[in-house]
C-alpha cells in the first residue's frame, strides 16, 4: 500500500555494516532478521534474502532510503 511518503524499492539501500561490525560475516541463512528502518527496529522471519525483500518493501512504503541489518 503506497503512502504519500512512498518511494521506489530500488531507491532503498541496505547496509550490512552494523551486522558485520558486530563480528559477523555477511548476513546469510534462515531465521529472524532485525533491520533498523528509520527510528524503528523491525523483525522479519525467513531466509536473509526473503527478509531483506520484506524490509525493503516496508522501508519504501515509509519513505526510508537506507536500512541497516542489525545483530
């Protein structure tokens, strides 16, 4: 559902710097994934790629251009 603040999904950048700085390798696998989206932490279940798609969609709907994978 688009809002007045919506942007295109391809305008959303996903940064893994927080995750990797916590001593992790690149995110991969299945489980619960946390993303900083604006001022909130949102959780998505599934493979990393599926969770990332959901997080990007949520961010685009809310006009957030950069999101971070958290540990």
